[in-house]
C-alpha cells in the first residue's frame, strides 16, 4: 500500500463541524487492507485513526496528519438468521443497513442511537445507547461475538466471557480494530410503537414521568426547554413508548415503505431545504421562540394521548430534518452530554441550566434520558440520568462556551457523574482522569501495550485527553 | 492575532521570507522555514524554538519536493498557509546575455515556485481550504532593459498564480499574488534603491493582504505608477531608461 501522499489527503470533520483535521484517507475493503494501512503508518512514522460515518460530534474520528482508516467500504452483512435473530456484519455497515435487512423478518436493533447513520463499528467503539438505555443498556450488551484486529497483527475472536471484550468495545478505537460483530436483534411483531406524550411543567414533572414509567415503558425520552427559568425551569415534553403486539403473521407495518421517513413536510415542502430556513432562526432569539412554541404545542396538542408511531420515526428523530447540523454553519456546534447519578441529577441539571442562562449561552436543544451502569471499560453509564445540550459555536463565543462546559464539568464530577466520548469536544485531561479513574486508565494502557505496543492507534480526542 | 496556525515559508533565510517567518511565529503560528542556508534557519529556530523549525532544501531540487512537502506538513501537524518567496536576481549588465544567470532566475523564481505550489494546490484542493501566497514583483509588470529574465520570471509567477486562483477558488482556496516594489533585502542591497521599504514592513503588509485572494501591490502609489507603466505605449517605453 502506498504511503501518505497529497493525493490521499482530505479534511475530516466531526459531526458538530467544530473539530476538523486533515488526514490521509484509506478505505480498505478487507482485513488484509487494514493490515496494509498499519504498515503504511509504520513506514511513514504516523498514527492511524479509525473512522466510520463520522457521526461522533467532536474530534473522536479525526487526527490531523494521521492516516484515516475509513471503514465505509467494509459494509457487508455476512450472515443473517431470521430464526434466532443473530446478525453478523462487517463493522462498516450502518444501523440503517441493519434495520432494513432485518425488519421485514420481524427483528429490530436492540439499541439504536437517535440517528440511523452510524456504523456498527463506530457504535461499538463508543458503545452507544438509545432511549431504552435504562432497560437494555448499551449496544455492547447485545453483542455475542466480535472479531478484533490488533495493530500488532493478531486477529482475536472475543465473546462476553472475555475481559478483553469489554475493553475492545467502548474504547473509542484506541486498542484494536473491531472488524466484524455478531448482534442479537430484538424480536418485534409490529413496525409501530405506542407513544405517549406528556407535557411537563418543570423538572419535578420530568423526573416524576421517568420514575413512573421506568419499570414499564420500553423507551423514554424527555425534551427540555433550556430557555425556561424559575418555576418553569425544566419544562418540556416527555415521551414513553411501548412495542406493539400485532396478531397478523406479517403485519404491513414491518414493510420498508411504511417505515421510510417522508421527504416532504405536509406533502409538498421539501425537507432537504429545511436546514436553510432553520439557519435563519438558529440564534438565541429564534431558538427561544421555537422552544417556547414547542412547549406550548405540547400542552395544547396530544398531551396524555397515546398514538402509534413507526419505529424509524420514533427512534431516529435526528434524521427527520436531513443535514440539520448545517443550520449551525459556519461555526458549527457542540453537544455537551453529562451523565449524573440519580440522587444528584435534578440539582445538577437545574444548576447547568442556571449557568447557561447566566452566561446567555442557552442550549438550543436539550434532551433528557434515563441510564444504567455497565461494565465496559470507557463506560458512560450511570444509575441515573443524562442531559444532552446542543450549543451553537461561533468564532467569538467559543472561549465562552468552553468555559461554560468546564464549569458544568465541575458539577458533574462532584456528583460522581460521567461523560461520553462520542459527544465530547471540551473535556480536559484532568476531567477525563477524574471520571474514568486511575484504575480504568491503567487497564486501558496495559491492554494498549499488549495490542498496540507501537501506539499506532490514536485520535485527536485521545491526544487531547491524554488517553494514549 | 493571525488566523493562520500552520504555515510553510519557502525562502525563509533572509529578506521578506525571514521577516514573515518571525511575524507568523510571533502571532502563535507554527512555521516550517524552508531555505538553503541551514545556519540562517537555526537562528530562526533559536528565536522561536517551539514554533519554528527549519527545513534545509534548495528549491531547485524539484524531485525532492513531493516527499518533503508531505513530511513537512506532518511535522507541522496541519497546513493552512504556504508562502513562496524564494527569489534570486543576479547582477546583469546592460548589454549582457548570460544564460547561466538567466537560468538560475527561472529555476528559483519560477520553477521552484511551481514545484512547491503545485503540492500546496493539490493538498488544498483536496482539503477545500488554505491560503497560497506568492511573492512576485512590480518588476514582472513589463519587460524592461535592466533585467529581462528577472522580469520574465516574475511575469511567469504572476500568470501562474492567477491560474491557480482561477482553478482553486471554487474549492475554497485563497491564492494571493503580492507585487512588492523596492524592499531592503540582501537581494537588492547592491542596488541602493531609493525609498526602499524595510523588509519587516513589507512582511507585515503581506500578512495583512494574504487573505485577499487577488493581485496586491503593497502601496497605493505602486498601484498607480505601475498602472501607468503597464499602459505606457511600447514605442515610447523603449526610449525610457526604466
């Protein structure tokens, strides 16, 4: 394989478009091809970053001047058994490919992110969660086997009874390359969910909803208006959802055409254009109005009235407006997501809102979820709640946004909370050390020394956080 | 503060290139200073040990450039600015036609620029970003009696940079041609130029204009004078001593 040259260089961008870096792109189609990329890195004295669809918000899938191991051509589904629901695929398949492959047989991915575009490898590297995190945990908990290629050249087959399984998954692609995985899909008899919207007047009601449904609902998510102050702080719209049982043999709700998201709004307005209009409103004033309008609508329409919604429409809310992230151009945005133990969550999240309002840097979109701990190495799971906050970034406000993030970190760390590498763009080495703990970092480095003694795998994030 | 973070300056050992290197480093930009004379580069490294590193290279070693370019951007950790300011102007008598001298000007002023800036163009076209600055000269505006090939080499550079700009602007790349008038440098020391600008001032103006993406003179008076010279009737121009 040829070494890094100007013909291979290209810009890699995080999903939030704040983090960017130029690297040398390699798109292998086989495990042999991946070995060649490591060889090219060795010969040129450079490092390798693994990249899937580039849906991590920050700098996890880029490395300035490094070799970018782009997985998107390794996207074959290798085996599918509609009897057992076991699916084996190369790591470059996307969640979209997976559900499209299995749904008509009555199977749905056990855990999905809010978008269907991540690759399976990326999802495992970050060990993603969904709106069912409090019941089903992270995606790694539904994997029965992975194949890992270490930079040192070994191929390992790992199962949940290996410690290394819990390290390869969740370690952000810093230990080895997950080349394929077998996923246990979830049986569904309908392509629809029963969705219950509940408008919440404040944090009190948001938490009450989560507590009320956590033993029962299959999915839960809360949207929060970050502009609301005082008694209204925490107001928003909570959704619980349940799988439906359809008695029919092959219900039509499982069909592709019933799941596909429409490409227009109200039948004529093309969604591909929406981000351009959204951009006009994408400022503090406009977003205050949109958040207010969404909350007001939640009180007047649909409150407490369950309705059916397709799995795709409910699960992949972020895909509803294509390329919505571009509404944040030119500066981009970050997502700040913190995970806080349940006994401290209410206080910490209310205080995070107060800090944003004081700094006049309110999050334009705030999403609230319930979680549970897991045993993966770089885990973000806690027995508690997470709050994901989208902040618009401009050249001018970036130092302020970072300062705000660092102040919010202190609250999270004091409460024993955690962070999530798929989202992170602002953590400092001391924050990462504090939430991960020395024992975890020692385990990471011990395994790294075994699998990647030359330190070939890296990322801009890993270098920023001092993980490698 | 400059908005550049990683720069290559070719021709950094003296004159405008040296001052550009120092100014960029003072603004916090990491600079790869490329030049033939290693001892001069060490001085620059000593002035800014964390930000400047020297790359010893003779710009006429064209075949070395592709590998050296990639290696240099690797050491820099990125690239958003490339400035080509290598240039030679040997003394040429009023009736002298010396091929060796003429060849050296074309090799350094023109071909060296193509070797380096083709690399920059390839990279920036692919990353859809970046700024290329070429230091030309007002001397490239007309063929004059004193320096036929120096004039021609700078005219070549101007046309080449204009073509790069036209090719690359749609990829989000900025290409700026700087046409300095007389500047106090080693190259011009023997000429005793009246009213020559200190190299430091020239460098400051070049950095201020780097993002403009067009042909730039450094002073409005140069723009006017050279507009007149460019449009001066050729029959009369040949009678002048300029």
